[in-house]
C-alpha cells in the first residue's frame, strides 16, 4: 500500500519543482529575454489566470466522462512535454548562440516557450483537480483489498502509509527552494523539473491499469446550463404563478427572485417525456438562482486577486535587483516562496482559531481586504525608498546593477501579502461552502482560485489603465518606473473595494453552522430581503 501511495504521490514532486521554476520566470523574462517589466508581468499574470480557470473546466470533464485516472494520465503527459519544451526553449539547447541574452532568443525559442506555457498549465490544472481525490481513492481501495472488506484505514495507519511520500516531498521542497536558485544555467533550472516530471510520469504508468478508476457521475455545473437552456426553450411562455405548473415542486419552494428562470421548471405538455434539457426541477432552478445572487459578492473578490498578482511579478523583480547577502550567504529568491507559503498557512490557522464562527466568512474577507490595503501602502513606501537609493547612487541608467539595499526590506510586504492569501482563501472558501448547493462543494477550491485567477488577468488591464499616464509609470526598466505610485493606486482600489464589499455583505444574513459541522467557518443563508432590494 505504501509503495502505491508513494508511486502516485510522487507526481507532486514535479508540481513542487515546477512551482519553484515558474516562480522565477519573471526574472528569466526580464534578464534573459530583456522584456520590460510590464510585458513580462503580463505574460506571467495571464498564465496564472489561465491555470485555475482550466482547473474548473477539467473538474467538469472529470465528473462528466473522463474520471481522475485518465485526467492524471493526460495532465502528466502534458506536464512532461511542457516542461521539456520550456527547457529546450533556452538558448544553449536550440538557440542561434549559447549566451543567456536577448540576441540568443530566436524564433524557435519563442515558439517553444509559448507552446510550453499552456501545456504546463494543463499539467498543473489536471494535477490540482485529480491528484488529491485519486490518492485517497487508491488508499481506501488498497486497504479494502488487504483486509477483505470495505473498512477504511484508521487515521494512524493512513499516516504511516503517507510518511514515506511526505518525507520525500519535504526533501524535494528543500532541494527546490535552496538548490535550483544556485544552478546558474537556466536550461538546467527548467530541465531538472522536466526530468522529474518524466520520471514520475513513467512511475505512475507502471501500474496504470491496476489503479481503481473513479466513476464519472455527472457535473453539477451542467445544471446551471440546463436551467438556462430550458428557460430559453420556453421564453414565449408566461412566468408561472401556480406551483402546480412546476416540475417536482415538492423538492423546494419557488422564490420570486429572478422569476424568468422559473420557466425552466414549467411542466411539459401531457404526453411529452421530461428530458433534462427541456425541463428542470424547482430545486435545480433555485440552485442556479443562488449562484447568480452570489455574483455581486463574488466580483468583489477579484480585486484581492489583483493585489495577490504583484507577489510573483513586481515584488520578485524588485528582489532581483537588491542586495541578497545575509552575512556570507547569498539568499535565493525562491526562499521567498517558501516564506510566503508558510506565513500564509500561519495566518489562515490563526484566523480559524480566533474568528467567531457565525461571522467568520464576512469578517475574514474584510480582514483580508484590510491587509491588502496595508500591503500595497507598505510596498509603495519601500519602493519609494528603493528609488531614492537608485538616484543617490547614480544607478538610474544601470538597470543590471545591484542596489545597496537589503532584500529583507521586502519581507514586511511579503508577510502582509501572505496574510491576504491565507485569510482570503479560507474565508472565501467558507463563504462558498455554505452559500452553494452541496453538490458544488467539491468545486470550492477551484472557485476560490478561479476568482484570484481572474484578478491576476485583470491586473494586466489595471497596469494598462494606470500606466496610461504622462509620463508613463511603467518604463522599460524597473529603476525608471514608478511602481510606488502603482502600489498606492492598488491601495486606493482595495479601499474602495472594501466599501463595496461591506455594502454588498449588508444584504446577507449569516447564521451559525449546523451542529456538528466540522468546517472551520461557515456563512449563512441569503437575507430574504435581498430579493426585493
């Protein structure tokens, strides 16, 4: 059983190493490709937005017809090819010359690079969707085979099974965080994750037919589409005012909000068979209404995603041009990723301990927005100080020079950004958990990441709008740009978003979670008055 768990969980090794490799992609594009800061950040933010969006699409495909086993096979192959092409896109492999500079980036390198990015997104999204449930399924299946009955493994036994894989994963994380950054050739920085991906993929396929497959049972997301299709089919019919005209009216009470969707539940004429795409139950219509009514609240989360997007783009570009020495040791930039993840988890845990359960989701979301404001203001002040050092030392026209300012001056803004990430992730997931119908709960992590992904892509637009200023705040080098002003604009935007959130949240009535609910925090049901307002 332990061998099977290690074989499957080994797929996370490629995830970890690829995460470290992609984390420094901003520095690769600005230092090797010689792209300006805005262009490089745009590429990274669009990629960061597409990946969680793909996860939602893949979750639907898995539940509809693919299953986790085939999704993992598909994503593993895409992962290996994508990371391999990324390594091959570096100049020494197929380039016109072997130096890591702009002159050695030819047409072939650009084609390989832009093919590699979406393939890596496919690999990451597929692993996020299918790897955790697939590991749990195989663990339960093997234990049932060993003891001859369907009794799940006790928690202590489960932990013993997982220890080998967890130990190896920790070793890979430490090696990736400390080791990859000290490897100078970019071809190896990208090549090592590619090799790990190929090895773990082959390891996964060694017992591919022996894994227990998950059975696709249909996706609840298709219900929303069916409701709109059924309502559109009956667009010429009047809105029903008699519950007797509705299909499966006993399942739920039909509400007056978004009444045009009630047409989807109108019974078909006598003799017609009630197919899924022609008529929906009242419960399915009401579930769809819940999703629509959540949109105003949902949209306020996008600004949090915009703020989070600066962490692995502009923050890292600042760090790349600062003094990275800690005594005689040169600190690697990926260590900031480890610091960010650890701090994010800490804030999430502290929030779960001290927040009152009844109001935890709205308070948590508002708190994360306050931290977003503090983060942007802090980042603006630090960047202003950095620009003063640039001017005082005459480095304005020397963008490659190291600025005599410690990289640890960025720790406060990284810590505040981690607080935004940890608290927002947990509180938004809690909000979705109670507001969405139960069949949608497995999609909650993907919804949360999807919102932040939209924010990441929206940041590209925000840079364009804010940068359209005379003179432009975003120049071809970081030293000539005015990131401090952009950060302050994000602080103002976050403050305005907080006000909008408070107004929208006012229309919700929150309740205590059900007795015995194991979730950390739960939000309540919609205030009935919201429908009229």
